[in-house]
């Protein structure tokens, strides 16, 4: 007896009668259609692939794809929706053992090691799918017609307006990436901008760009952790965009405390970061959190936005505004994964097959998570009150959204 019959029975017994629009192609060439009109072929390349499909979790399927135990036809975003149908109900919760392990991780593994794992992949690789300014954070779409380049420029300007940047102010960007925000703020708002990063690749890129743009007098970048900011550092405004996810809940007092001490009285901070969308959830279920921890964001940790507000308030920072951008990030990630897939051959040449697969499935999975409401993202604006408790700011939000 060949392999075809028993393998087919494994698949049919697991998925029969569920009308999932997929056909499973087995290692022996057998093809099992789980619907009368399959949209996608999923290839089990070997026994590991068969096992992943026989008892699926989203994290397990992602891992099997990374190792080429399974593959699929078509785009990754459509496959993620079908993968959820294969898995069934996905529940998210809190695993106390994993929570303690992550807390230990944040205490004992350096921020620099974690950041370099994620960001020092290859600048040309990121350039293949990011916008023209290399902004690696949620864009801001004002209309369906907005391009990614337009939406990222709109996001940069929204941050500057929320902070009410003024000419001559000292502005700090914690985790400055490839410098888009500090360049925008210096060029359009005439501030003196400082960016800090732990990524050598980003540091080198920003340094070169400062000279290219003729901003040597007003923009600087430092290879520095926020914890090592000088005790006498003083800024009028601070932004932290897409860096907060690396901090870890255990370090909130140190993080928000450092921001409080670095702000001048009457100064403002905008914290822009991904959050869990349910209370009491420590990581995404179905093995998703474990996959991200292992392959993408070692040491990363997401919390509900209520913990962000609590963390700011605990260190004396007064929250005055919070804006959810969940749908904006789903659209941003959709742009990213589509652009990566459109440049798949170049991406493979730059980082190799495995890393291409990691990033393809990660970006598509993240888009799916934001579309499903498993994750959200918030811009939280807070200020450091003046002596006596006053915190002057405009009475309405109109200044944030002026034409």
C-alpha cells in the first residue's frame, strides 16, 4: 500500500465537511480538496508538514512554512485567513509561566541584543517594502486613495502637530529608526532634533542622511539606549514611535520615569505603540506569541492600553489624549506584505529564503491580527505639569487635525 491513502485519510478526518477553500497537496503527490472550489493549494512537503496540518496551530503552521515543511500558492494575507479556518477558534490568554519567563528575559537580555536581532537585518531589505522615507511604524491614511508614502508623511506630521513642535525646541525621538521623524521635525518645524537607536545599521544610515540633507547643525543621532540618557538631558518634546513594544512591562517605571526626568516642566511626550486589545491577555494564542518571540521580536511584550496610561500616570505624566490607529496599521501592514511579495526575488537574494519566509508570514500575520481586532495600536499624548500642577494646552483637538 502506498502513502496516498493513509495520508489522505489523515487530512480528510481532520478537515472533512468543513468546506474550507483549500486543497492540501501531500508529499506523495496526492491532492485532497477540502472544498468544491479551492482557492489555495497548501503543500505538505514532508512528514513534518503533514503533522503540522494534522494538529494545527497558527504558530506551528508559521514555523512549518519558515522551514519549508509546508508551502502555499497565492498571497500570504489570503492564506492567513484560511489558516485560521483550519485551526478553528483562536483564544488568547495569559500563561503565568510564560509571563514570568518574559519578565526574566527583559531583566537579563540586553535591549541592544534584542533590537539588533530585529533591525540589523539589512537596510536594502527594508528598503524593498517600506516607504521612501523608511518609516517602520503605522501610517496614517486620510483617504482610500492615499499611497503608503503619503500616509507615512501624514503620520509624521500628525505626531509633530500633536506635540505642537515649535522652532528652536529640543526634540528627542527614542528609537528613531531610519530618522524619518527627526528629519521631518527639523525640516518642517525647525526644531533641534536628537534621535537615539540601538541599531548600528540605523545609526550609520541616519548619520549619512544628516550630511546628505545638510542638517548637521540641527539633527544628531546617537547609538544609545534610553536608559543611558544623561541625567541632565532636558527636552521640550519627546516621541517614542514603535519602540515601546520592546520595553517590557517590568521596565515601565524605568522607561516612563526616564521620560519624565528628561522632559522640561510643561513638556510633552507622545508614546506610539502596539497594544493587546483584550484585558488580561499576555500574548496571542494558537502559538502566535511564541513564534513572534522566537523569530521576530525576542524580548517583546504587549500590554493593554490601560497599562500604558497607568505607567505614564505612575511616573507623574498626565495623559490628555489617546487615539487608536488599529485600522491604519492593518492597512500599513497590507501595503508592506504586498510590496515584499512583489519584490520576493530581490528579498531572497538580500536575506536568503528563510528570512524572507519569516518576514512574509510575520507581516501577513500581523495584518491579520490587526484586522481581526486581536491587536491595536495607540498614540498616547501626555505632559509633565508645571510647578503648581498647571499643564497648558489647547482646549480642543482642532490643532491636531488642521488642514
